């Protein structure tokens, strides 16, 4: 049998659905660190988050499906949604290729860490979807769960103003104030930079790195 081509397992293009352009350099950097050669196709749809905040995530279902169809038409082998607020809507929409949400691996890791999980979010609209995701992972794993939420006031205003360092410091301070937890979940990808600033001994989990790894694997298997 002839040797298998070295490019046989190379992932196809991975489309990333963002609701902020600020996520593009974050995922590009992670690609360069962990998945060299992975072809990322960034799709930014800020209006999806804006409408989901006003009317609820289900209000954007049709628009989400249109974005997924466009990604497939443009050749995506898989699609990764980096927005926690609309993640469940994206998963349910489905497509001709694998569709994933970046925060699911993070939620699974939180459940594995222990029953006491604290979810931090800078947007109130993200709390319910993230709690539902962690609860879903706990049920799937057959593990008990004691989940609490914290809305980090002021962090989203800093993020929107472009003060990413200020946002990260604010989130890190909130994480360090958490006690009696087995894991702290940073619900939004925009909060990930806070992970390196925390001093707590409690594991602080964010979604971009494990989410991209799952997306790359899905693109490779398509």
C-alpha cells in the first residue's frame, strides 16, 4: 500500500462566527500557537448579538441559519460559534458541516472539576445560555452541580470602548473574589484575557483555546 499523503489529515477551512471583530486577533494568535496551517475564515455579525440582547437569542435563528449557509457555500469544513449568547441557537440551526459552540469544551471541563461552578459574565444576556450549557454537560456526565452566577459590572462597557486591558483586569478582580468553588467559568470569549491575571487557586476556565481545538478537530474530520 502506498504511504498515506502527509496532507490527508490537514483540516479544511474552519469558519468562525463572531459577534465582535475583537475576537479575530485572539483566535488568529491561538491558531498560530496551536494549529499552524489551519485556515480560519472569520465571519463577523455584530448585529446578531445586538438583536439577541434586545429580543432574546431565538429572535436571530433565521439570520444565524443564513450565516451558516453562507459559510458552507464559501467552503467551510466546519463552523465554530464564539458567541456564548447565541451558541445554542447556532448549534440547533445545524448545517451541512459540523457546527460547534466554542464554550462547550469549557463547560465540560468545569463540570469535571467538581460540582461547585461559578459563572462570570459581563453581559446579563450570556448568563442564562451559559448556565443552561453547564447544566446540560452535568446531566450528560451524570454529575451533581451547584452553579452560581456573577455579573461583572463595568466589564462590557470597557470592552465596547476598546479598553481590553481594563476589561481583563475587572474580570480578574471578580474572579479572585470568588470563594467556595471548584471551577470559575468565564462565560464570554471576550473575558479570556483575564485568565492570566487571576491569582485565585480555583481553576479559571475560558473558551477560546479549547473551543478552537474542537473546531480544528471537526474541520479535520469533515
